[in-house]
C-alpha cells in the first residue's frame, strides 16, 4: 500500500473520471490513497487512537491492513 497502485489498498476517487479505460497518473485520475486515519476510521478505531511517533507511514498501513474491524468482530464475540 502507498508504493504501488496495482494490487494495493483502496483508492478514493475525488471526482468523476473524464476518460475511462486510459492509464494515467493518480493526480490526473483524481485518485488518492486513504490516509492511515481514514483506514483506522473504517476499522472503527477510536478517534483518540494514534500510532507512536517511531512507527513509519509504511508500517502504519501494514498494521492497519492486518487489523480487524472492531465493529464487526465485537458483535461476533458476543
């Protein structure tokens, strides 16, 4: 995630594409990667959750990618 586009995590389309099927840079397609905070929100992490400073961006994406959604797992455990 974050290094390559193909085979990585989710991308967010910020506008409707003008040309379909064309391969072009992310900026031209108005695509962007979710931020680690957005991924944490999707996994229902609390708003006050933060990674320690020494955890790199790449490590944050890896850790979040290996996590489970609290909103899904908690009811299953009950």
